[in-house]
C-alpha cells in the first residue's frame, strides 16, 4: 500500500490501478473523472490534518487513516470488489546508514554510534 497526504494524490495514484469505484457506505459509483473532481473539491474544502493520511490498496481502493489508528475505507475498487483490505496501515521502517562507515544508525541520531561521524 502507498501513503498520500491529499485525497487528490491518492486518487491520481489509484487511477493507475482501476477506473471505477464504489463508495464504501452507499451505492454511489465513481468513474475516474468524477473521483478526481470529488478529490479536488474535498481537499480544497476540508484539508487533511497533519496526523491523517490516505492509503491506496494494490487494487486501487482508497482509505483514510489517522496515525496509529484503523483504516476507514472510503472508495472500494470495482476492479477487485472482494479485495482483502487491511484494517491498519503499517509504515515501512525507515533505516538509515552512516555515509562514512555504512553502519545502521538510529533515526534522529546526530552522530553515528559506530564511528562518530556527524550525520
């Protein structure tokens, strides 16, 4: 799954995976153009707070997630209506390495714990 800061970014990515969606809690259906317009309007009228983000499933379903909370699926992909959607989003761990010695370093560290190089 991929993570996005705006609904428009999520939709632009989702359209590479499918071309129609159903709203998760109603019988409303959206094509590419309709969902792009909805996303643009939603982003301008109701911007996302900094602790929330959108995710897109492998089949193009779009969900809303607050940091550390469950995913609230908004748009389900018509290309895979029975897609097994995850309940939560697990961010990929970010691993950094020292540019001098190549040792793994703790995120946010100012110096390498192995060789002492400033990061």
